[in-house]
C-alpha cells in the first residue's frame, strides 16, 4: 500500500472544526526524498479566517523518507554486541502560514511532530493553528498504515 493521502483529507475534529476537510493538490517537495501536497480548498465547518496554501502563507503536508538507509553495524567479535546503532529518520512535516499579530507579516508555523508556535499566534490567529493540527492529525490518521508500510519496507509509492 503506497503513501497516497485521501483528498479531501478528513481533518481531526476539535474546537471550531466540525468535520473539517482539506482538499490536497500534488506539489513538488523541496527535495527528491519528499512527497508534498498543498491544501487548496477547505470544507466542513472551519473558522472563516482559515486560509489555503499560497506563496506567502503556505499550507503544505510533506512526507520525508531517509535519503540513504543506514544499516546495522558489525557486532563485536568477542561480545556479539553492536555498539553503534544508526537511526533512519522519517518525518511528516506540515507547514501553515499564520499571523503573529494583526498588521504584522505572516510567519510559517512548522510542525514536524514537534510544534513550534510563533509568539502571538495563540491570540491573533488561533484558527490557523487549529487548521494545521487538524490537517496533520487527519493525514497521519488517514495514512498511518501506509506510513508504517513505508518505514518498514523503505518503499514510498
């Protein structure tokens, strides 16, 4: 089963978001090991201030696989212990343009399963913070099996 998000993507229900949906369009990722989609339309019940992807206010969802797969090291010939175990890092990255304060320039709120919220957004643009989290949780929910398959097999279709 390949990584192929449903569109419209059902978002997570949360305050202000009743049955939200996010229409996805294929996009070119920033690097060759990335599959990216842009949110081009919104559906369901969402606050009117939530916006779709644009150059100055991106709303993208990106799946990243390792560029080079690392393998298990050689066991110690005496103890049989592999002392250095390398990691293969997979990511789901969501990006959403947000407003830190009325009248200020847009900033990008990146979510890489770690959330870095720009100061002021919680009060000036809470709906778009909710929008990106709703879309991300919807994507991970929708694609959980495909992401697990890709991480296990190394194949992203």
